[in-house]
C-alpha cells in the first residue's frame, strides 16, 4: 500500500510521453479481453498533452505508475464528442469534456489511484470554467473502471457501439446540476443482460451502480454482477 507521501499526482508534460506509451502498452498486453480498451496512437496521445486536453499522472520516485487522460473534443468530432451520442443540442457541444483512458500499473492497483486522479481531473475541468458536461466511454466488461466512474459521480446514459464495433456504455456527469434519483423506483439487471439494459436506457432510466449478488464472485464473474438502474426525479 502506497502512503500519500510516496507518490505525486501532477499534470504531465510532453517529456512523459515515452513513459505514458510504455505503461499504455503494458496494460494492453495484459488485458484478458482486448476489446475493453481502445488503444491510442502516439500522435493522438500527444494531443492530450497539448491544447486539446491534459494528462494527470502519478509519479512514484521517477517512475510513472498511473495516468488519466482528459480530452476536449471539437464539436464535429463524431467519434470523440460524446455529447453527439447523447443527443446534446449543437449549441452546447463545445461544453463537453471527456475522461478518456485511465491506466494504473498492475503492481500499484488497490491504492485508489484512478479514483484520486478522477477527482483531480474533475476539479481541474471545473476550474477552467468552460465545460458543463464530462463524458466517458467504458466497456461493460471493464468492471473496475465502471465502478470507479460511478464513485466519481457519473451515471450510464447509453449503451452503444463505438471504435469500430466495440460495445460501450456512455457515462455522463453534469457539472451544473446535481442529478437526483427516485430512491424507491429502481431495478437491478444482470450485467450481461444487454437486451434489458437497452430497454431501460431507452425508457430514460440511468445506470447508477453495480452490486455483486454472490460474495464469492470475482471481478470477472460478470453473470453474478447486477447493474442498478434508477429513474431521475
């Protein structure tokens, strides 16, 4: 377990690009399901280090052990401006920011680094005063990231295909309005029951959390996980 003083969270500069790509590749190589992460090219990663976004990283000594990308998509970037997928009016598409890739070195997982980086990223986005909406995509099979996004205040609003046919939830957090949900009107669906999830999402319900209905279930036992849907009040 890392102590708070043993690592440093900071915005990364271009000098970290090689370490970012090295950690990015390490995570990809270790994936059981390759479709759970959309790889970035070096050139696209560079854009996150320029005026199109920023990357928050966790330094342990001189080693990069985790990073989280933030991207500011143009209003006409159909692949990356997730406000388009969510049906936002064109007049507010410039107010959408994305949480993109998050990578944590396997050795340093269990230290809440992704959740901490999310908190820092959201705080920075708010401080810019330009963005009202933060969106992200996450694979239904990326239990770890989905849970962290829920813990960071996001809700699932859509299930669709992105990135050449990969199944993705689109999650959203409104920075201007607190979303409130009916505590009585909720429904739990098996995580792999995508037909029922489509039905609820199309009716205007939102995915708000995950529960495991068997204490012995591991994080890859998707059929033993329940996806909680609620109605907004």
